[in-house]
C-alpha cells in the first residue's frame, strides 16, 4: 500500500466511513483501499471483535483507533526497512486526536453536524498534524510525542528566571506560564505542571513550536482534558530567536498590552540570562556543571512523578574518549534511543501512559513481561552499533546508549552514576 519508509494518517467518520483528510505520504492511497481499511474494522465490530492493529509479511503496520464513537484515525507505516513500532503509531493517534481537540474543541469532533463543514475546519489542524508525523522520526531530540512526557531543559541558575516568570504570569492575570527554549520547557509555573495533563503540555509545545518565528500571537485553544469545550487564550511572545514565553489566560490582558507593557517590564532585564539559556541549548541540554562520561552516545531521562523528560545527544566526545570509536550520527543515535525505549516499555518496564484509556483500552504490544513474578527494574541490549541499558526506579526511568567498548558488566554502574550526576546537579 505504501512505499518503504512512508507514514500516512487517515481520518474518517466512524459511523459512515467518509474520509475527512489524509496526511503524510505524498502518494495518496486509492479510495478502494481506504474503504477496505474502514470496512474490515466495521466488520470486526459487527461481530464483537475489536480490530486494533495488524502487520503485513513485509513489515508494514496498520493501527486503528476510534475516538468518542465519532472519528476513526488510522496510521499506516510502510515496510521495506521502515521500522516504526506499533507503540509509536498508537501514541501518534492519541497525539493527533489531542491536537484536533485543542484546535477545534471536543464538541465539534464528537458531535458531527455537517461533514463538509468539518472537512474545511479540520484544515486548520494540518500544520500541527504534519509536525507530529515528522516527529515520529525526529532527529532534533524531541521525544515527548513518544514518551508522553514534556521535553525539558533544566537551567543552571533557574531562581531568577522562575521568579520573573511567576511575576510575569501573575501580571497577565494567570497562573499558567512557561518559558520555552528551542521547543523545550526551560521553566514553568507550579500550576502549569500540577494542573495541566502531561500530554496537554506535549501538544501545547507542538503548537508553540509551530508559531515560532512570530513576535507574538494570541491563539484560542481547548485543553483536551482540562477544558475540552470552552476555549481559553494562549499568548506567546518571542523574547529572543528560539526563546518564547507563553501564558494561558482569560479575556485580559490584550495582546498589545501584554506585549508592549508586560514583556518589556519583566523580561528586558533578563536578556543576557536568556542568551546563556540559548548557549546551553546549543551546547548540551544539561547545565555545564553536569559532566557525562565520554563513552555515552545518548540518554533519555524520565521523571515518572512529574512526567517530564530530558533527551541528551552529545555533539562531541569528552576528552576521556579521545581514542574511542567515532560517534554515530545524531539522527542514528536518536533512532536507536527510540527503538530501545520502545523495546523496554513493551517488554519489561510498565508503560505509564498519561491519558486515561478512554474510550478504548490501549494494550501493551507485548505479553512478555506478564510471565514475570516480579517487576523488572533493569534491562540491557547489545547491538552491532552500541550497548543499551535501561534503569527504572519509583521516581525515574533512564535509558542509555554507550560505546561498544564499555564492558557489559559495567553498564549498571555507568547508569547509576549518570542518574546520580544529573539529579544531583539539576534536582530533576
């Protein structure tokens, strides 16, 4: 159906199977195939069977998901070397649904009154949907779409930034504000973390990234869990190229007032500090005080309590590894990191999805761990390109990629030392 390495997303009405849109692969699927994909799902439902996914002999995958008995989303990945896991496709469908709710509101999607009008209105979601499709194989270090955790960048001297952000947010008559550096949350207010669902933060970051480059914007949004039927305002202001401050607020203040008065008053004194934040993002996501081993290829650290994540993909070797094998490309290391994360959470670790499993339960793709009499807390994998190690504690999950030169018996020590170094320096 699809060419190798192609990814396509289909949206149809659940009751009648009318196609609303198709995004992804440049080659459009024939209507007969779209009808067959919908028909086989409806056939199963009519006989008491729920069709969730299937895989072809050549490695292509198809995943179905119906939301609110109104819309059906179908994700298809091509075979022939395309290695997009079922977990990635399932979480892609949830992210796309959340983005559609955020832009159009749940009422518009759950209660379809006019299909042709909905076809026109859903075009406003295309830019966000295309961004989500691109991030399935993202090489910029963003993994929130897969982990369902907010991509973060811990700051070294965060006290002044946090104080300014809190004051700015309060002056904007809000309690929800965050500072975004190159698409990652560098700082946020307490209510931003405690009241917003983690996947709401993920899709909000995608929306903020989609409007990056504009000096300011006033965007009405529906919070998929917190406010799915009543729109609130998202105000975004570019402080420096790559640095944005965002506030969720009510009818006041106006965009002009917030941009001309509040932004200048609170953020002008911090331009030098914000510039150092950009330097940190360009150099490494972690503060300079964190010294990582030179034989680390990449890492993903998840705080399981706050549902935040840090992805690090070093650009250069540390001095201790001057004679080590050359680094793999950043794109390849991030690809391997995604594969190892998927491997671990579908076989050993519990995939703690943020969203409630509604309206349908999302199954774990593998049953392997169900035979265990204990909860696995560590796992490792040795490949031809690197060694991978996963560590799970009540508060954190850490996924490491190391050089092949690292002894396998030392992987556990490397992981625990790395986790201690990061958490001690950042409090993450």
